[in-house]
């Protein structure tokens, strides 16, 4: 018999026995509830009989209003459903109930109706005795049912005990024993022991499972041996991949700061050569457009190979084969390009050990390392180019300001000196010469003052840190210069693409504006604000001083022109307005360069605003 059939038979046997016991119990409970209700109602009849007797003892005090409700309640109680059901039970209880009803309806009730209260009171004890005998019969009947239920429970308990013993024996023999053997076999398999034999061979599911488990263990023994070999190979490959990723990460960190450190580059080439078991690994690099002359950097232990004719163009055109000592080595060459791929910085050549080839994954690792070198060189070249452009722009600004201020002033002084020389030669009035000399002295003093202002402006530098930190340091410096001035900063540029070129010009404009506040405004408070408005960056310097003069260019000593030039280089413009409080607001506005992601976010925001407006 199968386990499924055995379990089904066990469950059906227990279920049938439980259903029988439950059915008997429910039947007894139902009848017990009826008997209990009948006993309670019969008890209330006794109480009502005596209560009526108490009310009719003095006949003169009994009225129809008192007697009628008592009789009606008694009629309802004696005909309650719990009592009327006694008519269906037959036997002694039915006769006793019918006798009580007859006595009430034919004797007791008519005497009350005809106000024969003395006769009613006289028959009350006999009538109550009949009710008591009926209650006693109900109690006896209920006790007999309890005895029958108790006997049935004992029989059911015996049957349940017998079935349980039978089920336990069968489960232990045909289920627990083979399951225990299978569990022990599974533990052996988990420990790596595959020589397993399960003796149970029953004609059921567990018997078939035992045979299949024994066959499976023998198969697993074979598969496990093969799997160990594959795991060893995969572990080696994973270890190599992890080392390669770690090497790529370290090289990207180190080469990003200084890609021209040959010792560092040699060390990384040596690590790649050891990791990939290369016979040769070197790079040839240049930072110029001419690819004919490259600097060769080789890993320690690489084959010392020389170029055929001293020119690097031969290596670039020799393909993937390179002769070394008469042997042909399958070398692979990787071109090193910048981030955009517009410039080539050289190549990396890797030669695997004899009778070996680089896998596709190993080629990808070398290509990633080559990309790291190219990216580092490209970023370094871009930083240098940006620094040069910024330096040339600063020099252009300095040259323009020197030409517009000092050169014009010196030209004016040269003319005045020529006038003095001519007047002296002609013997003119000394008073005329004195006037020219005084004018010349004033021009020299003005030129010297202009020069000091320009030196203060151009000596200011962009320190390390963010734009906000540099502005805060600038405000601290001006606070030390002018104790009577209070400087505030409202910086709300949180996440915008500002490059170093823009930050330098913003900082220089703020410094020039603050210098004008200190020198000319007679203010007590100045506020610097930086924020974004639509697609523009707004930088303003506001004070509460005396306001703009009639000719601000003259009063600013070319400082306003310097700020305007810087604003033009940013693609923006400057504005100078008087505030309602009497001070001056110097404002810079220039467009911000948006990334593709910002353009996408702006389009999404516009669509959202359009949907909301609809």
C-alpha cells in the first residue's frame, strides 16, 4: 500500500470516530439545553403558584387588575415551548406534564376565575408536588443520558487508543524509519560522503525514493569531482578579476593626479605583467601631435627590445607581430587615446608567455588600463590648456587696463613735459610753467594711485576651496581693512556647472566692487548676493553709502571698466544703479551653461507646469 493510501485510511478512520463522538455530544447538548430550560420553567411555575396564593389569601383585597396579569403570565409559562416539547417525548414525563396542565386548566385556574380563593389555596401544596415530581423525572432522565454519553466516550476513547497505536506502529515502520535513513544519508552527502546504501526497500514512495537517493549519491560523487575542478578554475579567474579591478581602480586614482610619473607607470605595468603572465609589457607615450618620437616606458623584467630604425613609426605600422631574438611572439597593441578620441598619445604593447594567448576578458582589462592612461593624459592636457587660457585672459586684461589707464596718463605727462621744455626755452613767464608743473604733479599722483589700485586688483588670487569659501575669505580680508564696514553674504548657488574660468571672474568682480565700496561709498554695510534667476547667474554687491557720482567711470578709476570687461568674457553684462536707500547696487548677470540632464529636467518641469495650468 502506498503512503498516500495509508495516510488517507488513517485520516478517514480518525475522522469517522471523531464525527461519531461529536454527533453524540451535540445530540446530548441539544437535549440537555431543552431539559435545562424545562427545569427552569417548571421551577418558575412553582414560584408563580405560591405567589398567586399569597395574593389571594385575603379575598377582599384581590381585584381583577391584580389577578388577571398573574393568571396570564402563568398561562404563558405553562405553555412555553421548552415544556410543550415534553408532549413529544412520551413516557412518564409526558404524562406528568399533561397532568400538571390538566390540573391548572381544569381545577386551579377556574377557581381563580370564579374567586374560589380558599379552594385554590387548599389545592396549592398538591399541585406543587405534581410539579416537583415532573422536575425530578426530568433530572433523572438527564442523568441517564449522561451515563449513556459517558459510556460512549469510554468506547470512543478505547477505539481511539487502538487506532493510535496501530497508526504509530505503521508510521514508524513505513515512514519514520525510511525518513530517518534518508536524513542520515542526506547528512552524509552534506559532509561529502557519497558512498551511501539505504536498506529500506518498501513498495511505496519512500522505498522508491531510497533507491533513487542511492543512485543520486553515486551520480553526485562523479559530478562533485568535476565541480571541484570547475570551482578551482572559476576561483582562480575570480581572484584574477578582483585583482584586475583593484589594479584598475588604483591606477585611475594615481595616474589622475600625475600621469607623467614614470616610476608609478612602470610599477603598474609590472603588476599587469605579473597578473596576466605576460612576457613583455611596455608603453610608448608622447604629449605632442608628432607620433614619430615616443618615450618608451617598460615594466621591470620585460624583454629589452630596440626599435629597428630608431623611429617609432615602424612600431606603429608593424601590426601585431614583433621580432625578438629570432622568435615570433604574438604581441597585441593598444592605441592610447584621449577622452574624446581626438588625440593619440601612443600605444601599449603586451606579449603573452609562450604557447599562451590573451583571453577576451584579459584584453578588455588591458584596454581599460589604456583608457585610464588616455583619460588621465587628456584631463591633464585639458587642465593645462584651461590654465593657459585663463592666464592669457588675465594678461590681456592687465595689458588693456595698463593701456587704458597708465599709458594714457604717461602720454599726457609726456605732453606736459614737452610744453614745460618749450616754455623754458622760449623764456615764458614762470607762472605759466608753475601751473603746468602743478598739473603734472597732480597727474603723476593720480597715475600712481591708479597703479596701486590695479596692483591690488591683480594681486588677488583664487585660493583652494569652493567659490563660496573664497568669497567668505575675501569678505574677511575686507573686514580687516575697514573696521567700520559690515559685510554680509547671501549665497544660494547650490548645484550649478561653474568652471574655474567663471569662478575666477566672479571672484575678481566681487573684489573690485568691494574695493570701490571701501574706497568711495562711505557705507557702513555691504551685502554680496549670488543666486540663479531663470537661466542666468546673478551676482550683486549692494551698499548703503552715498550712491553713484555723476561720472562713475572717473570715480571708479577704471574699476568699472575692468568689471565690464570680465562680464563680457563671461557672455554677460554689468549694471550699476542707485538703490532706494541711497546706496549702489552693482550687478553681474551671465547665462549658465546647462547640461543635457538639466535640459531634460527643465523640459519635464515645463510640461508639469503646463499640465497644472490646464
